[in-house]
C-alpha cells in the first residue's frame, strides 16, 4: 500500500455537510501557518460552525503562502427542510442573540 503524501495533493475535496456544534469551534487545519502551500480545499455541500477558523494564509496580492486556498460550493438542498437529510439541523426562524463586530482582515468583504 502506498503512503499518501498530502503535500502532493493539489486539491483536497470535501463532499457533504459538516457540523461543528461546540462553541468556538469550526473546520480548521492544524498548523496551517507552518505547513507551507498545501493547495486548494474545495467544499461541496455545507459547513455549519460556531466560529470560522483559519485554514491558510495569503499575501497582500491574494497569493497563497501557507495552508489551503478555499472554495465553497453550497448545496442549496440543505436550505430546504423538506429536502434536508434526516436529523439535519434546519432553522426557519432566526433570532439575533448578540452582535459582535469583527474587523475585516486582508481582502475579506
């Protein structure tokens, strides 16, 4: 059996909907800033998380410097409770608990 070297994988695909229900947690990459360029991370589905975590860093011109460059393609079926999988957390009424201003970094909009 061949060992898979993650540094050689140009695109890491994640298919599905991922839930991180713990406060302050979310999808992350361990040691993202010390890994060097890892390639692209493509998520097809959904991501439910308490806090957005870092998975890579870019320079001021937008080029990847470490970790992963991310692309998300959300599956709109998860937004409709009639089409969502069994026991999938769906919400039809939203309530604002607390507003926390977050300064934008680099090229976030």
